[in-house]
């Protein structure tokens, strides 16, 4: 059972309800898993460094982070990453590596079924 969001961030609340709705409509459990990660309190929400993204992705893959991407580490290949938030350093490193950076909402609209998308956390 998915917990009710206690966040006061209207953007986050809207995103969580959108993910739940898309999960039901498209029968795509991945979006429900992402929503579950975003329901966590901010202090428990995932923070992933670009070095981990580099380590667990291949060239051209698509990944989603239900939290924030931080800028520690290096990126050696281009890939697509969607997250709720990005640090400025992470944005710079992703741009330098020619990696695509999307919001979770943009990724869901481009790929509603969630095919070939990995959750990294």
C-alpha cells in the first residue's frame, strides 16, 4: 500500500499523483515504484552521485532517480537520466558528457510504459 505524501511541495505532490495515475493507466509498475521513493521524507529521499550513474549504466541507457542527482565523480559515457532534482555540479557534468537530463514528468510522457528504464538508488 502506497503511503500518503506528507510533503507541502505542490510540485512533488502533483508528480506523485501523476505517477500513480500513469502506473494504473499503463499498467507500468515502475512509475508506482518511483512514486514510492518520492513519498519518503526529504531527509530519507535518495541522493545519487554521477559516479554511481556512470558505474551502473551503459552508453545510451535510460535511468530514473526518485530523488536528487549529485555531482561527485566522473561520467565516461552518454546516457539519459531523469530525476526530481539535480545539483548544479551534476548538471554541468551531465552536459559535459553529452548525457540527457530530464524531469521525471518528461520521461513518463516520452515513455509511458516505462520500457527499458532502470531505477537507480
